[in-house]
C-alpha cells in the first residue's frame, strides 16, 4: 500500500518466509513461515481506515488468522492511499548488482484481488478450500 511515493505496507518474501513490513505495522511481522510458503495459496485480507488522527485503524488477516491489529494515526493528511501489487523489481535489481548473477525465476499468482468499503464484500470463506 502506497501513499504518494511512500510505502505504508509491503508484503515481501525473504529468508524465513513471507513478512509484512512498513510504517503501518510499526515492526516487521512474519505472516507465513518458509515451510508453509510454497505450493499453496495464501489469502491476505487488509481492513483499514487510513487517517492522520486517532481514528485510524489497520488489521491484517492471513489465511483467516488475524496477525495484526492497530489503531491510531497510520497515514499523513492530504494524500490518497493506493494499492499496488506485483513483483517489485527493486530487490531483484539489487540482488543482481550484489551477486553479478542472473536472478532465479520468480512466480507469484494474484487471484480475486478485491477492494470494497464493506469487509463482507471481499472476505472469503477459507473452509471451502
């Protein structure tokens, strides 16, 4: 999630698993450990109200389990927050520059990306999988 050019939240793979990181969290959080990461779908749901005031809220669910819940200021006033997703080339370029080697193939699938003011319109029932 971005506000202007600033990153509020990023979900990133690194040694150890899938991590959520950024100022919206206050600290890095392991959300899917390495041994659970590959060959499986993972459902990530974000429920938030971006605000520079005390009414801000942020909650993150991964595979039906709430892993983060925070309240209070979580954005700056006057700039829209937007969702951006995909593979970021910046870490890949840094890895290539550091190692001089061609990066390994990376594949990520994004299915049923939804956005709505009502959580009930975007939440899914994980029991049907």
